[in-house]
C-alpha cells in the first residue's frame, strides 16, 4: 500500500442563489450546506450520497473516514486533488429521519446545475444511494453496474462502492481499487 496523508480539501462556496434553499427540508436538521470540495474545475466529478462530518465537537476540521478512503484510493491509482471534484446528492448532512425520496428529488436539481456548469469528462457515483439517484432508477445497484461506462444525462458515468462500505467490509477494497483503476484509465483514455 502506498503511504499518503489525508488532507482537508478546499470547499467550493455554495452559490448565493442556492444558500437559502429550504425545499428538501434538511435545513431543519441544522447542518450546513456543503456544495462540493476539491477542484471545482476538475475533469472528474465524484458523487456521494451526502456530506460527512467536517468538524469535530470542538469545531476543529478533520478528514472523515469517507474522505480518507476516497483520497487513499485516488492516490493509489495516480489521481490527485486537481483531478477530482466531490459533490453530493444531498447538500446537507441528515441528522435524523427525513423524507428521503422527496429530498433526493429536490436536491438533484442542485446536482444538475453543477453538471451543466462544470461539464465533467467523467462522473463516478459512489454507493447505491448516489447511483440510484443519479441514474433515476431505484432498481439499479453498484454490484450490477460496476465495471462498465454508462451514459447518464449525457455524461460518461462509472460506479463504485461507497468508501464507508469499503471501510466496514475490507474484502471490498480490491473491487473498489479495481473500479477506481478503471475510472483512472477511462479518464486518461479520454484525455488522449
């Protein structure tokens, strides 16, 4: 395994016209909106279900397990922060029960705006929630879609397991690494 040190990636500020969005209901949870992180001009857009913790109870920044695992695999396949922009289906971290389908449907409007503005060369969806929301199909899953390039919303899209699933089930690491190797190869193929 390659040595690396996880770092906090810079957050992209939420656009002013979306800061006050209350349509999905998650503002009531008290979590702040996280638009995305990494390089906003990156050729690869990574889509997760929702932001994780950013600060500990004392307000100190830290790199959560999801981001550690994501940064580790990106590093292992030769991608870096300049190559990646990470964003979310839900822009706020849920802290209690909520209307999942309604929130995801509303929040997909944000993601569609991001896609139109950024025009990524490749989209990588991590985990079943991100895959089902992005593909607009509740019957699809990572297991059945991984290993191939899909055209979704006009974007080359690949899927992989969620980093937290990989942390909880280390036997998934090799599949996760394989999917990220395929994604890095696809990106480099597009780049040539």
